[in-house]
C-alpha cells in the first residue's frame, strides 16, 4: 500500500486546500471540479437551496444555498450497477479541510489501481447534512423534505456502502467511529467490525463515543467505563438525529459510518498516510463484497468497539417494563367486569360511562398535541412581532408555552363535561391510556430501542400507579418531573456529564432550548421522527394520565 | 486395403477440388481500427469478415464442405433454420458521454437475438435448443436464457441483412446482464477465425491484455447479404468483432503515448495468409499535427461513420513494406464533443416495496428533432404499474406515438415495453414507470439474494440526423467498421444506445436464520426423538448365554438316549 508515499505531494495538497478554504466563504467549486478532473474522475456538480423553517442559531444559517461536487471513479469492466461513496463535508473555516485533501489524495491513488469492481463516488458536500440530504435525494430522485436541488447528471447504480470523513488536522491521536444515524438507525455491525479490525492492524487508536476501550473488564472501573460508553450511545441514538453525514444514507439502505479524527494532547500521533491506508483497506474490503452487508446485527448497543450487546439481551429489559402496563390494563379490565356481580346485591351502580366521557379527554389531549406540533413554527412571525425575541427563541418558547398550557387541560375538560367523572370513567380512560402507551412504546422500541427504553423508564412506573385518589399536589409534581420535557432536560445533563463537560443549570437550560430547536429543525430538514412522535403521541398520552390524576 | 483407402481418399480429394471453385467462393477480411478517444483512452476495434456464397437453408442440399466459414456455426445455422444471428459478450459499460459512439454497440453481459426462417414451426423449441448449443460453442451460460427472459420486440430489432421480415413471431431477443465475460469465452471465439490466433491481426489478442482494460466486448454477427451491387444472389456474412478500450491513465503513468506492443504486448508480423485484405486504421481526425505516428504511412483514408467524416492512416498488412511497429503517439486532450444521442437509466426511491424506473434520453442535436424507439424488457418480479408511465420532455408531457406493451406473466414471461418517442432538439426526455417488488418463493432466490436482481439494459434505437452526407452506395472497398449497418438515406444514420443494467434489491428473508433453526431443531429432534423412540419401542429380551460345549455334548448324548435334556 503505497498511498501518499510522497510527503511533498501530500503537503502541497493540504497546503493548497488550507489556503483555499480559510479566506473564501463557501466551497471552491471550480477548483474542486478541476482537481477531480485532473485525477481522472467523471465530475459532476449539483446545486441546491433550502430555506429553513426558522434560523438555525447553532450553525448560523437560514437561507442555505450551496453546491455539491462529486467525482465518479468508474471501475474497469464494471457495468455501473454498484457503487461505494466516500464523502467529506466541506465547510468554511478550518474545521474539515484535511478530510477534503485526503479525499482527493485517495481519489488520485484509487484511480491508478485496477482492482475496483464497484464504481467509487467521491463526494464533497457543502453545508454538511443539508448538502448530503440534497445529494441523496437527487441520486434517488425523491423529495421528502421539500428541498430544491438540480437533478444529478451522473450516477453509478445502487450504492452499497458509504464512509464519511471528518478530519481537521493532518495528525491525529485517535479515530472515532460514529454510527448513530437518523431516527436511531444503525449501520450493519460488520462495518464497525471492519473499522476496528483495520485500526488494530495498523496500530491506530480507535474510539467510540470518544472513549477509548479499556482492557480491564472485570474491575468496577472497567465496567463503569463500558456502561458509560453504552449510556452515551443510548442517549445519542434516542435523540434520533444524524450524528454525522453517514446518518442520512441509512434511510436508503446504504450501510454508512463516519470516521472522525480526534487530535488531543496525547503524545502518540497518527499521520494522514496511516489514515489513508486504513480507508484504502476499508474501501477495498467493501469493494470485494459480493452482496450487501447482511447476516450480522443491525440492532446492537456498543459498550466498546470490540464488544456489543445484541437485541436478544436488551429487548427483554424493555419487555419487562412494557409488560407492567399490560398487566395493569388486565387488572383494570377484570375490575371493570366485576360490577356485574355487585349489581346482584342490590347496590345500584351507574351504568357504564358513555363514550363521550372517555373520548373527550382523548380528543382534547390529541388536539393539544397537534397544536404543539404545528403552532411553534407557524406562529413564529406573530410571536416575533409581539415579543422581543428572535425567531428561534420564539419557536422554542411557543413550544414550551403550549406544553405548559396543556397542563391546565383537566380543569377545562371537566367544565366541558356535563356530569361529574365517575369511578368507572377514569378506569376506562386509564385502561385506554395504558394500552395506548404500551402500543406506542412497543412500536418505538422496535424502531429506536433507546428512545423507547428511556421513555419507558420514565413513564411506566408513574403511569401504571396513577389514580385520582392519590395526594394530588405531590403526585402532580412527580408527574411533571417525569414528563417527556423533563426527560429531555435530564438527558441533556446526563449527556454533558458523560462527555465530561458538565454544565451549570443555566447553561443546561440554554442547551435544553437548543435541543428543542434542533429537534424541530431535524424534523423539517431531514425527516427525523422524534419531534412528531413526542408532540403527536407521547405528550397526548401523558396528558391522558394527567387527566386521570385530576379526575373528579 | 491400404492402397484402396488411399485411392479412395485421392478420389475424394480430387472430387472436392473440382467442386471448390464452383461451390465455395469465400473470402476473408480483417481489420483493426485504433481511435484515440477524447477522454485519453484508446479504443481498438477488430473486425473479421468471412463471406461465403452458399445457402444453408436450401432444402435437400446439405452443406458439408467448409473452408473459411467455421463449420460449427454453419451446422447450427442449417439445423435451426436461422436467418440472422447476433450474439455479443460484453464486460463493462460503454461510456457514451466520454467515448462517443462505438462502431457496434452492445449491452453489458450477454445479448442474443435471432431471426428464424419463416418456415420454422416451433420457434420456441428451436430457440431453446439453439441457446443451449450456442452456450456450448461459446462456453457461456446462455442456457440460462428461457422464456422468462426472452421477448419478441415488435419494432426495435429489424433484420440487418437481406430480406424484409416484419413478422416478429420469428424474432427472439434475450439478454443476460449478469454474464461475466472472460478468457474462456474469448478462446472459442478466436477459434472461429480461419487463422485462429496464429497469424494476422488475431495475434494481438492476448487475453491477459484484453482483459486488463476498461471495456471489453466480443461479438458474432451472421446474416445473409447481397453478393454484389445488383443483388442477384445471396451470400452469408460472418462478422466477428472485438472492441477494447484501454485505460491510458492507469497503464501509461500519465503519459499520453501508446504503441501496439504496449497495448497488446505483441507486435504484428504478417497478415493472415488466408485474408484477402488485412488493414490497420488509425483515426487521426483530431488534430493530426498534434501527434506523430511512427512509422508514418503515405496512405490516408476517409470514411463517414456514425454521421462524422473521419480521416484515417491506413496500414496495409498485405504489403511487405508496412512492417514495423506503430509507436509513440502523443495527443493533447481536447474538449469533448457530446454524442448526439445518449441514454441512461436508474432506479429511484427507497425502501423494498416500490420503486420507479427512470430512463433519461438526451438529444444533443442543436436544432433537429428525431424519433427514437425505446425498448424495455423488465423481469416479471418487478411488477410494473403501466398506468404510471409518463414521458416528459422539457417538463411537458410527450405522448409516444406508438406503444407496444406486453404485460408479464408471473414466472413465465417478462414485461416488454416498446415506445416510439419524438425527441425535441437539445432536450432531455424522461420516461418513468413505477413498479412493485414481488416477494419470491423461497426457492426462487438466487444463491446470493442480497446482491440484488439484474434488469437488462433498455435499448434506444434511432435514426440520428447526420452532420455529413452518408454514403448509401454499396462498395466493396469501404472499410469494414463503416459498413455494418446498411445506410438507407444520406441524411441520417442508425444508432443503437444501450443503457446501464439495473441492480434491484428485492425483499429478502434472512435465509441463514431459518437455516440455523432448521439445522438445530433437526439435530435436537434426531438425537432426542431417535433415542426416545428407540427406548420406547424396543422390546427387551434377556439374552441367554449359550450353554458351554460340555453341556451341549451331554445333551446330544441324552437326546440319543431319549432321556430329558439338561437345562
């Protein structure tokens, strides 16, 4: 493997790129096209534009306009049916310029090899995920997020796998593998194994969640370390966003992962040549695949790169939580059937409550959910006019306001109803709500285990035990503290604690606000489903239990 | 006896010699065209033509004496009453946008199309046998052609030779997009040549070099043609073509220079002694002063091919003074000329339930519109929703003037869709049709189901308006590469463009899991059930030890004496 054996060439390349990237805002499209053409690739560009629903304050963008540049290395004597993708996001500033340089160097080296069986697409995308999304939608001719893009001119068949590079310095201490994709989708575990195998072979330090693997499994520290790593993965997966460019590929059944170079103060460094060799090895392995990656795990949690927890181990934990709801529902069902016997004794029980008594809270809480889903984005202009806030703040604060306003619902619902709530009424409502929650959590856990599990841990105990006969004030506080919004808040704090960047309460609150705005943006930009799931289903379901607590 | 047989042999040979001048007027031509492409690659195209004035299809008269024409093919032609046969094996995809039009196009994989004589009653039976025989001749898996991937196009594939057959019942067309072409297909192909690979241009065909290229395609075309200009009698033409594109980028270390030896690791030493003409053409149309040919040739030729007038340096191998080597060829990159007609295809959408096939056809002619015939043959497991068929050009609906659609029958017949579409000038026309992916029976999956299933290339055939006048008159001295498709009118030429094949993933069950479960349960059941059954049904008997010898002897004596036996 003689990749980049000439250090001068590499230095010249990286130097040129650094120079081109820093002062100019945006991507040097023409230069990239020429650079790729001179390396013997078929080069195409795609321009796209997207207006965000509200300004993204984290990345400072609102009206996004950009160009993707991609070059296709045509494999000799291959019929253009299969392809691999190597992508490097190109953003203004110094953050990722080395990745583009390495991508070009790889292209140059790969072009002169004869063993390729699949076409290789080298993609440099602008505006990170938005560019990737535009390119993927263009490649598959779909439009799920209302992006405007120009159609692609060159294609290379069905994409089998993709790797995303993120490098911001020419020497690194370790390589981090990022797997969590959109909606908590994960690539095939074999991709992670492949990366790990090559890191071992080339002696590169490799991490996952930025945490090095420890060898002392038996000790308490080792166990805690692994548990923390896995907790981080659970939190990242649960939030349903794409943690790198790779995450958007997963929707199209393309196995993908991001490789991120980390340069810390550790003495041991790895240079770009070694990273290039590692990538070359991975791409060659993928090139040799006869079939798509399959027959391995798609559902797993990683306590470290070399160990995994399979679905067979973690699903029973969730199952035990969910079965509480079902047993509770069964119990209620039996109780509801019992009054028939009581009637024989002459005690006049009111007949079973009308559909209206149960249906009204269900419908009203769902309408609140719809309001929570729709209003923040649509009312931002009005909010900005009346209050001295920015659009982003307006959206987030509207969402929180609607969420809080929902808590006042039970009183309003009672007023709407003609009669008083009966004993049987809340039982029927609770039965409905329990079954509803069980189905919701079950479906969520099948798609995104982590999200389902976190929601189950916080929601199941309180919802299973709630009745109107409990001390109202105490239980109201407990319920609010275990509501979905507070769960997000706790997750923010735990996450910060786990990545060893603890935050104060006020910082945490700011993070919480930005997490909400990012969630709404992810839904609008990439079709992440966590925000609609929480707003349209989980929150109304929680409101139904809230209703039971205040049942008169 | 020995004398007699040698005498007989003598008689036979004299007899046949007497017949030869009358019955077998045949000739053989060979030709190599080298064209430096705009992308910097080198395109080498071999053509070998054998002409024979005989008729395989005459009743009662069996053709048995073969000279230049390969006997194996001749027998096939007469046995199956084949009127025209076109077979091609291609590894790689012809990059029209980079390389322009090839002399003879072919889709990736294997393609076979045959016109049978209209006296054939059982066409399907003949077709099946023919594919099996050809599969043996060419060492290819043509035996995988069956009714599920055979279609009868109504308009796209007209006979290229004599005769004006229009009844597409006698036409069969099939492609195997998955077929992998390698040396085992090249060797039998080379053996069909009169000189084999011993002399002539075929010496250059060293398989390790031919398969170290960007594109490799070999083909055999057999058709009846006119013997002369008056077309008074019929002759059979066998054309063997081999097209290779060499990648100078990987092999040349950045230098744009090539020689025959570098490309083929052989040089030419002589023409095939059986050939009536043997020529090498080098395309020097693009800026002849920018590169240098050595040895230089005084002969320059012009030919109009694919709507373009090209200039060639001609090397006649039958003349002794040409021998030397072609070498050192420097060429500057120029701007690419866009091919006038170009098509590509892809699958849109995601998920394993539905999808959409997009076929995009480009007309790059600045001001002329022209019609094209689009033919699509889609396997039955992609269930096309033909009501979703749309044809749009310049974002306006473009209604095809002719549609021939034959729906698929599950497990019996593929979809066939043929359309005549008018392409506006300088436009992109998009044909889309949605499909649903069928769930196969578990035995119908290939051994590698997660690789995906192939859909063969769609074929775009068109008469493209020509920039220069085409020659319609039939002359013998025309180079072979410009005379394959008969030109009917001066203003246009015939082009066939193949799109890329598609690789479609079908919903695939996890085969390994049930397999593991079956293996495990079978083992458990076999061991557990077997031993239990054994225990439960066996009747146990106490096995009496056999009495010792002394006792048996004693009993024998007692029996003789009539005394009760010992127990």
